[in-house]
């Protein structure tokens, strides 16, 4: 945009400079032409008068003497034709085509004393002529070969001055246009950056109010809007967290009363109804827990993306973690539930060198546990229990924790929608869940500087990967740079 605006202003400035320069040069040319024409026409008129007198007296010696003196002084030739003879000076011949044509026109009474505009380059001479005699009879003609060299040299010098001045003025105008462009576009660039930052983080810092008044008003309006929208988003997150927290107590009390009621009930249908109420209350508690965790993760993501924030949230809670150790701990924690479900979890061998990255241990444990539980819960296929594969690796300077199952998997559209709050695949409609698990995993990964990648398994199933920038030591040990391009193997990178 800067180049476009600067280009338009520069072209406009150059157009003005060229137009003014052309006007000045044309005016200079007319001035020099007019000055030269006045002088030479006066000289021609004088020779015509002297020739007319010489014709009357028959003595052409004074005329010839004046002609020779003029030619020696100005270097211009003269031809005078009288009824008795043809007089020449300065080497000008009456047989030259231009002289012959000028004399012929003068003989017809057509005065050709107008000079064409002097040009800096071109013919160095022009012939002017006039007749002399009485009112009823043309007695002769006089022609003067005007030397344009001095006028052309003076015109070239003035052209040079005008061109140099035009270049200087054009440079000043272009420099001024560049300053004007920067002044006008600086708030536009700030606003663009602020919009991009606001889109990414949901926060916007107040914009400096400079530039044209219209852009200052726009900056103020955007700052006000961004502040209101940010406050509204924060209020929504806080409302979800507060509502989830406040609902836990009455739901806990309601569950206690349901348990007490179940003890007092006697018939089997009544006890079954009470057990159903307990299960629904447990499901509500799971949803509230998920909402609290999601609100906390989203808040930490926003704090990390804010100016001066940390991508991993609270600095005192982060540390250098070994990916395989965290994965092994999570597998051990989920293993009893997996065994009860008949699922099998295969854990890879530890890498030759520890793969370390910086993150919050509690968050990473929640991420891996959530992915493992999802794989165990939804990885069953064709009536067979789930078979889960867990591994860690280093790819393009990133530590990758991968959890894959052999279940029905998700389509591309389902993988794209899987991190939406409360979204659940139609294939798992009969399986208990909240639809918040992958949303929480994505936000927790983002809060620690990582991201979630979902890809199809081979030949079927779902591959879930969480990737984090490797610590310098881990990347160095593997002979890789600290950072690189994201290699996802055809999956969808899900990053806030």
C-alpha cells in the first residue's frame, strides 16, 4: 500500500513539475524568438529603406557598404535585389532555395518577417524578407539570413537551468510525498497490526493517535471497540468459570441428597431411578469440571498472547520436562481403567537421549491423560477393545508426543470440528462424554507454546499428536535446529 500511494503521489508531483517546466521553457523560447525577431526585422526594414533610396538615386555603394559592415559584425548574410542589380553580403546567395522562395513571396507583396519559435537544436538560420517601393509598385526585395546560434545557445543554457531546477523540485516533492505517505499510512499499519493481534489474542493495546484527523478518530474508535470486546470476552470467560464453580456446591448437595434418598428407598425400580439420577449428576459434574478447565486454559492462552505475557502461562509452574517420562506416567495412570475396558496400551521404548521441552507438568499430564482416555474410550472397532500406540519423537526441532488408536477414526470435516466445544462425533453418540476433551487439550497445548495435530491412522483410526518446541539441548543432541517447519504428515494443526 505504501508503494502504491507513494507511486501515485510521485507521478502526480512529476506531472506538475513537467507541466510547469514545459510552460517555462515555452515561455523562454517565445521571449528569445520575439527579442531576436524585433532586432532583425528592424535591421531588415533599415536595409529596405536604404535600398529604396539607392534605387531612387541610382547609387548603391552606401547600401553595399552598410550590408558588408552588418555581415561582418553579426555574421548574417543579406541579399537586396533592385531594378538595376542584385547586392549580396556575408556569402548569402540569391540562388539558395530558401532565399529564392523568400524573395519570390516578397515580390508578391507577402511579408515573411515572422520567425518560427527558436528551438535548442535544429536549423541554425532562418530567412526573412520584405519588399520595398511605392504603394503601387514593388521596386525590389531585401532578404536577411537570421543567425539563430546565439539564441539557441542561450535557450540551451536556460533549459539546463530549468531542468536542474525541475529535478531539484521533483526530488523535494517526492521526498515530501514519501514523508506524507509515511505520516498517513503509519496509523493504518498500526491499526492493521492491532487488528491482527486482536484477532489472534482477543486483546488490543491502545493505539497512538497520530496522522490525519480521520485516522486519529478511527484509531480512537478501534481502541474503544477493542477494549469493549476484550472486556466482553473476558466477562464471558469469567461468567463460565464462576457459573461452573458456583454450580458445583448445589449439585454436590443434590447428589448427597440423592444418595441419602437411594438408601431410604426400598423397591428395585426406585433404587434404579435414584441410580440414574446419580449418573446424570455425575455427568453434570464432569461438564462443569470440563468448563472450569477450559476456561482456565483459555485464560492462560490469552495471558500468554498479551503483550509481556508468557506462552506457557505462569512462569513458576513451568519447567524442563522429559516427554517420555510424562507419557509413561500418564500410561501408568490410565492403565487400570484401560484394563477394565479390555483395552491395550503399547508404550514405545525410551529414546536414546531424553527429549525435553519447557511446559507446565500438570498441563502436560492432563493433555496426555485426556488423549489416552479418548483413545481407550473411542478406539474400539468391530466389537474389539481399543488398541492404543504411544510414542515420542523429535521432528524438525519439535518434540512430538503421539497417541494413535485403531478405531473408526474421524473424517476430515470431523477432525476440523473436533475441538469445538461440546462437539461429539455421531459414531460415539452412545458413549458417555462431555464433548470438551479435545477443546481442553488444544487450549492447554496452546497455553504451553505447543499445538494439537489430528491425522487419520493407517489403515484406520485416529492419530493425535501434541507438538512442542524442543529445548536447545534436545535439538542439539539430535543434530537439528531449535525450530523448523511444522511436519504433520497430512493432519490438521489445531492452534489458537
